């Protein structure tokens, strides 16, 4: 990948067909081809797009007690989650291959009886290039998602640049970010469920800190999208009509907004990434290079699989 290369990237702000894996996979494939038809070479879909980020649901858990309804909801979520590798990754891989794009997509991955919040990477030949499991789910996410070790702190060297990233509030973890910067990430993927205005400051900070392009991608979800037969559905009565307003964005290595932020609707954002801007930005700040002080600070990552 030359420093004069220009890459067209797309972030897709969309809702899944909530708690319906097969229909969401079908929608994801349609969106991949739509973004590809707009010239995108790299596409990002949101955190836990398949089968849903289960916003607003308690899974019937309080300290010291779990409800039967909550167990039923977990079972439904597990049944609609994704084996990696498996039939869903095969379908996504074929869509990526025919669209001839790189893809990052957030899923809920199932492994034995456990679930993980996972980011998958696909290459334009349809191969699954790698995955990252969220190392620290936030707050009530810990009821449903396990935390992983450092073995999936993934960065993928590709023909269009080194692609890697973190999921949602992992991006608040300075050492996790440093792990990505140390791997030479040039296009930083940040699928999220955070739609606050303040999240935009985090995305711009990462771009400036890492001197990388940042693709932030969120869902747009309304309460009416939830299936009425979902265990615990009555809990949603107290939720706002718009449960996630989005905020997807594409940012340059100098912290400039290239596209977005997009709020209050579904849509596809695209931007041309001039890869030469990464080196221009690192002229005066390279956090893993000349701006590092290894004589003072020591940094290590345990990437062993536990």
C-alpha cells in the first residue's frame, strides 16, 4: 500500500432485524452490496449487529437472583447468535467476495454456552481474516457477554493498509488503544453502541492520538423494532421511542470529520481516505514511534490464549 493511495471507506448505520439472525444476515449482505455499489473498498457495520445489541433489557437479573424469563431471553439471544466459523461467516464471506470489499462487522459470537461481543474481519476473497472479542464488557453487558484474553487484539495487514480496532468503551482504555497503535493500525475500526454527543470527542481523540483514520459506526434503533414476543418485552415500556440515535462518523488522522456524524436515521457514510495523511500526521506525533519514551515507560501486552 503506497502512501499516495486513496481508499474509499463506508460506515453503515443501520438496525438489525432484532433477535433474528437469519434476517439480519440477509440485511447485512444487502447493505454490503449497496455500499460496494457506491465504490466502497472497506465497509464497517456496528457493534453486535447480528443479532442485536439488547439495549434496555435486564435479562431478569439483580444481585442474588435471576428470573426464569431472563433465562428464556438469554436462550433466545444465544439461539440467534453466531458460530465462528460457521454458516453465517460462510454467507458473509460470499457476500464480501462478490462485492470485492474488506468488511468489519460486529456480532454476538457463541462459543459453547457462552456469548462474546466480537468484531469480525473479512478480506475481498471472502476469507475470515481475524476476529477481536471485547476484553471488557461494560456494566450490565457482563451479564450476557464473557470477557476475552489478549489473544484477539487483532490487527490485519492488508493491501489497503493495516486494519484493527476496539469495540465501544474499550476505546476508553488507554492501554488497549496503545496495543492497537503499537501494531501499526492505520484504519481504526470503532463499532459502538454509544450514541451520546460526547462519543464524538473520543473518536476525534483516537484519530489524533493514533494518527490514523477512525471509522465510528453505530446502530439506529427504535423501540418499535423489538419483536413483541420477546421475553421481557414489557420492560421496554419505559424506554424512549428512539433507543439509539446513531452518531456514525469518519475522521482523518488530524481529527477532521470527513463524513457524519449521522443521527436519527439509517444511512451509509462514505469518505476517501488519503493514506498519505497518516505519515504527514506522524511528522510531529507518533505515539508508538518518535513520541514514545521507552526509557521511562514500559508497555507490554499478554497475547497468550488462556
